[in-house]
């Protein structure tokens, strides 16, 4: 089963596999954390497959041009995304919400001495995560079914419109993001239909 899942991941990155592997090796050698995989049996939450460092380095360059204070990773897994961005934006506050116990305990351990990083165990689809007042949301496709993601966004868009927010969506089918008409894409990068990222603002014209 493990081999089958790993082969599925490798196949999904197609011709970009070499450059992705190169970035993975570089950041592993640098000692970056959050590199655990977890294949979910939950019928709602997707597998915990860390977002490639190749994508994260590109997103970092875009975020350097943006103004945000609180970065929240909904479904933070083993903490790769928070570890990466917290090392590049040390003056920001980072919040991770993780449903599964093993990943939550791992994150709590590796970030326990970081005063600007907070990890909570919760199902963010059912929790009031708006209380954290975040202005930058990261989704590394935590939903098993993208229809559930669309439903989640549609149900919560009234809360998002209360302030200026940056959304980062990694490893979704790009058509799914384009079809959310209340979002305005400011930057995207895809190596295939389902692998890449979009950075979006709320489309206030549709408010």
C-alpha cells in the first residue's frame, strides 16, 4: 500500500520530478523540519503529503511583496509549511491547526520553543478558526474531495470579507480555484492540472 501511494505521488509530478527532488534534498540537508508523510483513512481529510519545497520557495518570493501579520495553516500536518515560512518571516505570527493526533504531537514537539508559533488540535472545518484573526490562509489541499472544499469556502466567505486576506491554495485542480468567483487570483504556477499553487485575494467587486 505504501509503495502504491508513493508511486502515485511520483506520477503526479510528471516531468518536474527532478527539480522537485533537487529542492527536497537541498532543504533536507539544511535541516528543515516537517517532512513526514501520512496516508489518511479518514473519508473527509486527505493524505498528509507535504507541499514541495520547490513550490514553497516560489510562494515565499510572492509573499515578500505582500503585507500580512498572522499566517494560518489549516491542516498543518507535520509542520513543513509553518517551519519554512517562519524561518523566512521571523517577525510574523504562525498558527497551525491539525486534526490527526500523531501530526499534532509532532508539531507541538518541534515548535515548542518558538514563541511566534502556535499549534492547535482541532477539525478546522468545525471550529471557529476566525477567532485567530488571520490575514493569510494556507490550504495544502486538506480535503479528500474538492467539492467539500468548495462547500467550505462558500459557507465561510461571509467571514472572509470582513478584512483583507491573502489565500494560498496548493495542489488543487486549478479549475477549482478559478471557479471560486469571489476570489481574484494574483499569481499562480502549475506543473500539471492538479499540482501547483494559486495566490488569491477576495474579489471585493463581488462583495
